[in-house]
C-alpha cells in the first residue's frame, strides 16, 4: 500500500512539474504556422508551332482575377504568338477560390482561308505562387495544357466557341491546387 501511494505521489508531482514548466517557461518561443496573405499568378498563352491556322481562324479571350480581385478580360492576338498576364499581388481571405477562363471563337468567315482541313491549337500555362505577410514564398503549383486539333471545315462551327477553365484553390497554409 505504501509503495502504491509513493508511486502515485511521484506521478502526480511529476505531472505538476511538467505543467508548471510548460506554463512558465518563456525560453521556448511559440510555434507559428505560416499563413498565406497573398498570391501571384502568371498565366501564359502561346500558339503551338504545329498549329499554323490558329491566328487566322480563331480569336482568344482570357478572363481572370485582377489585383483587386475583380475579373478582367484580355484579348490575345495569336499573331503575337505569346501572351502573359501576371497580376503581382492578390490579397484575399483564405481558402481562396479562383478561375482563369479561355474562350476561343471563330474569326469572321470572310477572312478565313478555305481549306479542307485546319490545324489549330494553343498552349496554356498557369503558375501560382503563395506568399506570407513578409513576402516569403509558401507554396507553388503549375499546370500546363496543350492540344492540337485537325479539323474539317464542317467541324469548325460544332467545336467553336470553345471554353477551357482552370480552377484553383489556395489554402491558408499556402498550398495550391489547380484543376
């Protein structure tokens, strides 16, 4: 009985000492988990080399969030072969949901060359970097999509207008998921 009492007393005193040390010890700083406070996204559109009819056949519109979180639209002229939009810093409440929408539509029929088959296609790349309140990088995710279509003239109106949507979610810890 005396032995059980001493063991119980030892355990209670030991637990009390641990609780006291944990509540009074300031030499160990609290663990702070980084939180996202902003993100930067870069969206790139490029005509594919194997798609020579892209610029004469299609018009491309890109819609995405602006720095203020509003949707802005940019028209990409395939004759330039390359387009990038990079909003520098978007702050928001996390988790944040967003999307980039690409709409391709046929150009005026009178300006299109008459062929039996057309080769069209774009490459899209979405890259997102999350930052903490000090501007340090927390996370990064990138997604690329490219596709070439070999289309007959009668298929053009069935396929266009064509929409591709990149959806993403940014978590408070800085992790990014692009769909």
